[in-house]
């Protein structure tokens, strides 16, 4: 063996030893030194929103949109603060206060691959988009639809408000309790108006009352003949125990009130309304003062789906909304707030936006969730199961017109309370 | 019985507004051959002008009228200069111009929507509270009823005098009868066309102002008035001004008086009210647009008047 070959041998042993050393050292480092935390990717989900941003319902739609923007910001901040790797993004489409606009908005959002929609979506619109969202499996939550016609199990439409089968009953009991046994009803000839009227009619007749009714066509330029007919109906019913119930949208109702205020018969009976008239647009500064005076004179009284005891969350939401937008949320903002929060929690729990998974989670979570609008338990149709209603009356206090809360309907006990003031 | 009279009053008031709007549409169609769907938006713009000036800036309601008329006339002239005239020069068909007018109308309407939404005036009404000036039992006639009927009749007379007694009116009639012949005979058709735009913008301004006092308005107010107004135009034989006026009143009576009778005595739901407009329109089209009920009605009225005269 030469001296050269023994040098190569030694060198080979050293290299092998070095490699073994590196391998052992690396293996030990894995055991002894803890791994640096892996960066968890934040998932962003886009929530579609459909709202009436233009058209006659813009007052409501803009509030829903603004509440949506505010809520998504709050959710994202909450998730960021708590290191939850989920973020929401809102994609808003204008439904232009028409059914066609809502369908087109749903198709546009569906075309962008959006799987979850939260929307203003009044009953006509919700009905219009239903076949599209069902066939395309888009989980949709409406904040304002209440028609009993849309209480359908196993579909993709969920609703944050109880169906009007409840509101119709509440209105009947309210009017009956205030001493009226005869009612002339004028209602919108669409799923919303017909829905409220149907259940009102059943309950009021069950209580022993008499009803004369008149369906009107939405979106007409003039309602003179309807108001004249309503006056005629009140005269036919006669007596002091007669009241008027109007189930209408605000822009049509104002036209009718403006005609009715000059009618001696209609301006001397009490008027009642469903929740659709409690909102921006009816009272000054947006609405005409002479109409507001008429509403005060006829003591327009109505229902509004809201928790009887104001939750802490509601107080915070209202405060935040006022600070941000300089106005108070009047209508469906709080329902939008609750809907988006439940959706966000579902997405965080599921880790995906699979509509079927989210739908099941939404159903289960909503039943245990107490939001700004109270306990959001749903029934088998995906509609709110328990609903309290505030009872309001239009009043003028210190020169300002407002919807003053004068009582309430307890959804759990089916009890109606009217303030003695 | 009182309700029946009230229905008659409502019919006359609404009929007057339809008649004035039908007048504007007929004049456009007869003289410059445009089915002007954007006319609805001229009405809406002037309605917003009156409502905003009176309610937000406390401008006297009568002073709002000239401003509203000026606005409608301006929009009418701009639409003609930018859309209709270039299309007509290019030799577009009447249907193509009509489609352009629909697009123009939609464009204007969405601009109004945006303006109204941003300024929170989607639903607004002019600051004028109408009062009852005559009251018999439950029958009420308001100052606004009298004003609407009086003003529309007065304006229709003024327009009639302009068309029938002035030189420009003669030129409009010449264009109405035969556009090419009028042009070849030396009539400055562009100048006359501009005058027609002013003449059709004026009633739009008046209707818009009256409507904003009569009812709350929204960006679709003019659009909602367009269907009955077009129905009146069709009833009137498309190019007959007296026919369109009678058509307007016929529609007013159909929607109010007839519906009241139908509901009262046959229990027909008022939800069918829009069918009145559509039925009258279809009937007029079936009978043929050139021998429509309005002309028939006119001849009956003429014969009745002659008969009475002979009897005396």
C-alpha cells in the first residue's frame, strides 16, 4: 500500500464522517430546536349583497348597504385582532327597486362565482330570484322579505324576519284590542301585501271582526280611485268602531295619504299599517309635512319587527351607525348586521364557502345566536321563528314627527302590551 | 251619489294631465315623426325642479313653473340636437329613432336616479298644500283641481292658437302633412323643428310641475304617466291633436269613473285598473289607428251639436 492511497483512504473516512455528522446534527436539530411557526394563509370570502340603491326603495337599500359595509369592517377587525384567518369582502349590486333588477343582480353575482348573498330583497324580489339561487346553489339571506308564500323548507333562501303570518295576527289583535271591530283594508297586490292581508283577515274574522278589502296595483301614477273606494268602504262599514288598515310601500302610501287627508270620512278614522311604512321617506324632512299632520291626526299605528328589550348589541350598532353616517338606522340595518355576523362565524367554522355546509351551519348557529335584533332562531323553512314586534304611532313632539313606540308584541308569549300613556 | 261625482272630478283632473301629455307626444310624432319615449323624462325633470325649488329653497310655487318649463324645453332641445336630428339626417327609420328615444329616456332616468339618491330626494313633493274650495257633503273640490283643469285647458287653447293662427304654426302643419314637400317649398325645417321642441317641452314642464304638486314624485313618475298618455295618443289616431286630447280624458274617465262604477256595481277589483289603459289602447289599435274611437266620438259629438242646433 502506498502512502498516497492511505492518504486518500483517510480523506474518504473524514468525508463520510462529516456527512454522517451533518445528518445526525440535522436530525437532532429537528428534535431539539422547535419549528418556526408556519404562516397561515388568510382566506378572503366575497359576500354578494343585493340592495335597492336606486329607485323608490333606495332609502331602505342604502341603509342595508351602509350597514353591510360597517358590519364587514367590524367583522374583519375582530378576526384580525383574534388572529382568525378569515376576511370578508362585500360585492354590492343595485336591484333598482324592481324584481327584474334583483334577478339581474343575482345573476351578476352568481356569474362572478359568489356563493353567498345577503340582501335587502323584499318578498317580490326574493320570489323573483328564488329559482336562480336554488338552481345555482347560492345561499341567500334576505333581511326584509316576510311573505308567507316564501316559507319553503330545504331551499336556499333564509330570512332574518319572521313571515307575515305572525305580523298579520299581531295587527289583527292590535286593532281588535284597541276597540275596532270593523276594518277597511287596502293592500298591495303582490306577495307581500297579499301575505299580510291573508293572515290578518283570518285572525280578525276569528276574533269576530268584519272586513272590507281592496287590493291595489303597485306603481301606478295615481291612486285617486283607490282612495275614493276606500272612503266608500269605510262609509259602508260605518260607526265609531271602524278603522283603516293600509299595507303598502311608502312611496305609494304617501300618494294615498295625500288624497285621503282631504276626505272627511278617511280623516276621521284611525289608520293602521304594517312595518313597511315605518322608515325613512314617510315623515319630514323627506316626507311632506301635510301628510305627516294627517298621520298624526288619524293616529297611524303599526307594527315593526324588533326585540322588545333593546339588546346591548343593538345599542352599539345604532351608535356606530350614527357616528359613521350621521343618521339613525331606521329599518333593516340591524337585520343586515346580524345576518352578516352569523355568515362570518359560519365561514370561520367551516373553513370553506360550500353553500350546503354554510346553510346547515347557519341554521344551527342562528338558533343559538342573540344578535342586535334578539334571538335569531329559525324555523324549518329557514325563516325567523320567534319575533317580537314593536307597536308604534306617528306623533308630533316638540315640532318633530316621529314613530313613537307605544307597546309591543311578545313573540314568546303571544302577548300584546299597549302603553297606557 | 256623492262618490260618483267625486269620481267624475278625479276623472277630469287626471284626464286633463293625460290630455296635455298626449298633446306633446302627438305634436312630436306628427311634425317631426318621433315616438318620443324620452318625453316621460322631460316631465320628471320638471317635476323635480318644481319640487326641489319649492320645498328646499322655498321658491314660490308659481315662480317654479317658468323654471320647470325652461328645464324641460332645454332637455327637449338638447335631446333633439344630440340624438334625434343626427339620426334623422343619417336616414334612420322611425323605429330606429324610437329605440334611440328609449335609450335617451333610460339614460336621463338613471341620471335622475343618481341625483335623487345622492341628495336623498327619491320621494319628494312640491311644497304646496292644496285646500278644499268647495265642499258639498263629502264631495270636495280643491284649488288644485281647479288650477290643473283651468291651466291645462288654457294651455291647450294657447297651443291650438299657435298651431292654427301663426306663421310658424302653418309651417308646422305643412311639415305635418308632407315633410318633404314642406322642405322643398322653402320652409326652414331645422328652425321649425327647434320650435316644435320648444312647443313640446312647454307642456312637459307644466305637467311635471302640476304633477309634483298633485302627487309625490319619484324618478319613475314621468315613466308611469307615459303609458296612459301614449294610450291617449293611440286613441287619438296618433297624429290628431283633438283626438289625443279626447283620448286623454277618455283614459282619465276609464281609470276613475268607469273603475268606480265597475267596482261599485259589479265588484270588479281595482287591481284591474291598469287593464283599462291597455284595453283601450289595444282596442284603438285593433280598430285601426287612423279610424279610431276618438274620431268616431268627435263625429258623434259634432252630429249631436248639429242636431241640437236644428232642434232649436
